[in-house]
C-alpha cells in the first residue's frame, strides 16, 4: 500500500507543467503596491480635511514623485521609436501612421469641443455668481508666458542640440530626434543593427529603473492628494459643485459612449475590457493628477497588448501633445461658465471662434505645468480679455477638475493607439484578445516582454511593411 509521501511524489511527477508557477507569484507582489496607493489616497484625503495647513506642506512629495516619472519619459520615448522605426523596412508606413494619427486627433478634438459646448449651454453653471477684486487678480495671475503662439510652438520642437532634447523635458523635441535617428538607422541596414541592439539594452535598463521608481507611488499619491484637499477645502467644492459634476459627467459620457462606440465599431473591443487592463494606470493618474505619470507605462502596455512598436512610439507621445480630449471639454465648459458668471453670456457665434482659437492655443501650451488653466487664461487674454477676470472663479477647484482632464486625456490616447493600429493593420488581434482575457499577463517587474526581444548578441529582426517580423539575414 503506497504511503502519503509516495502518493505526493506520484502526483508531483504526473504534473510537471505546474512548475512555472513561481514567476507568477513574484509578479503578483505588485498588487500590494497599488493597494498601498489606494490606502495612501484615502489617508491623504483625511489629512487634508483634518490638518489643511500641514497637508499643503506635503505637496513636494507628490511633485517629487511625478518628476521622477517625467525623468524617464524622454529615454523611453526615444528607445521605443528608434527600435520601432529602425526595424521597419518601408519609411512610408511610418508616415502613414503619423498622418492617420494626426487626422484622428484633430477630429476628436473638435468632437470633444462640440460636446463641451452642448453641455455648457444646457447647464449654464455660472449663473448667479459674484466676482470680487481678489478673484479678478487671481484670474490674471494664471496667464502664463510659457504658452507659445502656433508658429513659435512649431519652431520650439527643434532642439538647440541633439542632447538638449533629452535634458529640457520637451516630449516633441525627443520625438523629433527619435524619428530622425530611427529613419537614419533604417537606411543603414545591417550596419545599424549593433546600434539597435544597444538601444534595446538601454530600453530594458530604463524600464527596470521605472519599475523601481513605481514603488514610491504611495508616498507621491499621499502628498499630492493631501495638498489638493488641504488647499481647496470643502467650501470651494460646494460653491462650484455644479460645474465639477457637469464636467465629470461630460467626460464620463465622452469616454464610455463616444470612445467606447468607436472602439467597438473599429476594433471590435469592449472599452471596459481595455480600461480594466489599464486599471493601474488610471489609479496612478487619479492619485497624482498627472497623465504624464502613466505615459511610460502606457507605451509598455500598448506594446504588450499587441500594437506594433512604430504605432505605439508615434501615436502615444504625439497624442500627449495633440490629443487632449479632456482639456478640450474643460476649456469649453470653463469658458461658458466664466462668461455666464460675469453676466456676459456668449452667443453661439461668439463661442465657436473662441473655442477654435483655444483648440490651437492648447497645442502651443503642450508640456506647460498646469497647462489646462494656463491655456484657458492665455487663450481668453488673447481672444476675449474681458473674460480673464473670471478665471479666478475656477482656480480653487482646477486641481480637482484636472483629475478628470488627465483621466480623459489618457483614455483618449489609449483608445487612439488601438484605433490607429487597427486602421494601419499594425495590431495582433489574437494577442489582444489573449491579453485582455488575462492569458498573457503584463510583467510588472520589467515592464517588458523579455521573451519577445532579441537576446544579446543576436541579430535584430527586421520588420516587414505589414508589421510582421522576419529573421534578419547575415
């Protein structure tokens, strides 16, 4: 009669495929990190309400964490684009991706403006408010000198030196340098493969550093939320609750109705499944009020999802400057709110030129800290100066509205990446289904698919124009 020990040995011998369970257990440790973020957000709200003066002093914690993430954005964008473009044979494919992406961004910006215009004219949330001299001064103080006119903005994309594109924190400058480097390596053929291998190793290093930085997320979330709650308080929220509620509902409807319908019609995907896959990124944005904090992870997750490197590398960084759906809705509703509050409501004939001007102005303010409020104030100053007095009315809740702005901008860029990948046929549909079903979990430890990259010393694979890879020839 077999003993318990022999039976256990027999069972173990009969199920050899269960051995790889250990790595999954290590990956799951990151769940504790995001549980800690949720706890930190709750604690930050409590501290902000109980000790507002102390809470405001905690702002550097949130700022420091966001700066750590921003530090990684330029090298990640550079590596992603260079690897993507450098391994594609046809340069025309990259141009097609960029053209489709920019066309889509313009259309969706106009749609977001139209939706904000409709909701703002229905709600009229600014009726009955009173403007004081202090509020006027606060509004004028938001006019930023950093927002550039369209022509100067285009010229600012060109960095002073090759290296300054990585040191000045300008995403579009990094994008330009990466595109040039990618196309140059593409024309070098086999001679450029050692450089591509070097860039690949740098990408692995950068993503590993990012994974380490993410463990500071609870501290950053605690400081950011505590400072916001402590500085705004409940009074500011009560007085502007209608505008906040209307804005949040509008963003919700835009994301789940407009973007959801597009995603279903074009890619055949459920928007809830995609956002469930990106749940940790949404939590990170919610806790830091910055969509930039999730940009590197969005690049990594979109590649893991099955969208090709060129599409991800071009669509995501460009979208962070040109596809600001949440900012469009915010500027529309805030402009109408201010006009109503000042007792000078605008007719539709006045609203449309102002909003089209703000559409252009928002591109010129890409990358500016507090871009939503600064762009609004700068746009009003240039187009309708009398309304700048009323910008101070929303200063108190702008940080809370920036949560919805950032979440909507992020959702719009995630959906845009899938749509552009589908239109250009640069997406692995089977892989998308497996990833969203949970069969291919994202590696939180490296933020990379190590099994999908070329080992050290191996030749970089080339990529056909249709997005399929093929082994490189000697």
